[in-house]
C-alpha cells in the first residue's frame, strides 16, 4: 500500500481555503474512487488525469485500487484546479516522483489530455494564502504573472506536467518566477479637461473624490453627467499595494485579468436591468457582484430610477458598512464592498424639466412618481446631490482656465493626506465619535446649521453627511476648522432634498 499527500487550494468566494489531496493505492479490484464533495468538473478530473499521464509517457496505476480524498470532506470542490494535485499525488504514491518533494508545495492547475497545464481562476487569493504558509506554489505558466503580484511568494511555473516531474525529481531546475518587480501602472485614463464648462459639477466631483463621498448628478440629457462620472478614476490617487491586491483578488475569482488595469481603481457601470445577484453578488455558488468588483473604486449607476427599487435598496447596508454578507443554506460568505457611488438621473420621466427649451410636458404627479422610485433612506446615504444644466455649446473645445485631471488630482491628494494624518480614514468613513472629535463647530455656526437643517427637513443621517462634506471642504481649503462658508456650500449639495421638499 502507498499513500501520498498533496496540498492545494479551493475557491470559496474570494477566499482560498486549504484542501489536502490524499491519494491511496491498494491491492484489490482495479478501480478509482474520488471522494470529498466534488462537483461534476472535479469528478471528471480522473479521466483528464488518466489521459494526461498516459500521453506524457508516465505510468497510470490502473491495476491498483485507487482512492482519492479531497479534505475537508464538507467543503464543496469545483473546477479543474485540482487536476495537477491529483496527478502529482498519483505519481508520488506510485513512486514515480519523491513524495517528500511535495511536502512544502501547493499545486493548482488544470490538465489537458496531452499533459499541458491550463490556467485556472482565483490564483491570486491562493498565492496570498500560500505566502502565509511559506510554501512553494506550483502552477501553469499562464497564471504566473498574476500570482507574481504577491511579493515574497515562491512560484514555480511550467507549461507541461513533465517539466514539473523533472523538477521534483531533481533532473532539471525550474527557476522561480520573480515577484519583486511589479507591473507598470495603466495609462490613458480619461481627462477631466474633456468636460466643457460645468464648473460647479467639477467642483462637486473634486469634493466627492477628496472625501470619498457618494454623489448624485441629475439634469437633462446631454449635460455631461456620464462624461463627468467617467473622469473620476483619473483624479483619484493610485491604489496602495495592499488595496491593489484586494482588488486584483476579486478580479481573479471573477475571471477578469488583474493585470489589465493595475493598479488603477476599478470603475464599474452596470446596466439598469441588472438583477440583485448581479449587483450585490450571489448565485448557487456565491460570486462577487458589481459592488464588490467596484471595491476601492467607483460604482456608477446611470439612469438611477430605472433600476428596480428592491435592487437599489440592497445597496443601503454595504454603502454604510463596506461589506456585503450573502447567506446560503450551507455557508455564509462576506465580500468586501467599499465602493464610492456615483449616480446619474434625469429630473423627470421625459428628462427635460427645467431645460431652457421648455419642451417638458410632465405633470407634477408624474415627476413626483418618478422621483419617488428613490427611497429617502437611500438618498440620505448619498452625500452630494447636484443639478446640472445645459450650457452654451462651443466648437472651440477647451477654454482657458478649464481644469484638467492632473490639477484636480493634486487637490484631491492633498486633501486626502490631511484626513489620513488627522484621523487615519477618509471623511466619508467617520463614525459618530469621529464626527464629535473632528467636525466641531463654533456655537454660532452650530446654531445656524441646526436652523438650516430644521428648515430643510433633513434627517439625522443627512445632517451627518453635511458635516462630513463640510469637513472635506475645509480640508480642500487647507483650514483646520469648519467655517460657516463650508457648511453653506455643503448644504447647497443637498439639492434633491430641497426639490423633494418643495
């Protein structure tokens, strides 16, 4: 009898739980049994592995009674990611490679029938976990660049099963993949200077970027709402290495290419017909939704009232907590969802209320019904509401004094640096204790704000948002305290509250 143990990793949400592949060869009726809660793709791995070993001129122990256990037995296993571990386990159990050579290794990879190694999804979370365990990661060469984003992990990549066998036997030495050099940052982001005019809207975008505030733009079609929102990633600071790895891990398990936008903040813009599962995540095997794929970046919801109201209401909890919890009968998963919401909508069903052309024919009841698709609790969680209007069109394009992304990014960077130095978080993430400590007002300004809030009918949450925005405006001005001027400007950004009131 012979037993081999190989380490691997499953994919569970954005986590990579450890899986031990145990291969036992015994005398008896020839058979192959695969246990450990495998899904269909995992069950089919025994046929792929058999053909891969035979076509690579390696011996498949077909005359033995083979038992393969994927432990822990209660963890669902899916995909072809265990093919390589099963194949190496069979080779180690049959004495074709040294069993001790796999003791400090973890294996991921799908096998072609020829023995070639094919890439799998979710390699980055596995590489992070492998680094914590101080093991060597064996994987397909096509996954090497993604895994190399994790500094300090030892990676051995190969194109074919035979190459790994020769490496494990000591017949040839595969060089570890270098992980010290990081990929070049992506370039070519859209520039803010492309937006003509709209000075107030640009100011609101800079305020939103500086404090990580949520922003709602509303106005007639063609005023530049979508154009303006798409310029936000260009004025946000680059991701730190830790943040970039978080984002790349989510992209990895979703099947995206993490290197395509490294380390630019994600910008997600789902269609208004998106389902709840598509937006917040879910499915029989829960996967991250759009809000998690926008983690540490921007979630842009165009035509906001056209989204299903029940879907929008699901955003309320993650907008506050930065996490989305998905419960299933067998498991409960949590996905990070610290996104910045930028939304756009028309002021009425036809879109032209308030337009100088006077073409709007919507009745007050129609307008109220259209806007009531957005609940009060959801609007309370959006820090800035700003109306945009059509401005005179100029064929000259850029005009003198137009703000570009580089200049705006400098303002945003300086304001964020002040916040992090003062309170170790951005203003939008201040809790109640942080509000008391860092958003103090003079007695006169406090009384003035209380009267304004009562007159506008703002809720307690909306009042806190006003204070946070005022703190961001003070940071942009380089001032240590919030003045009445900052509070007045912050109140101007609650325009939808005032319109609903009127």
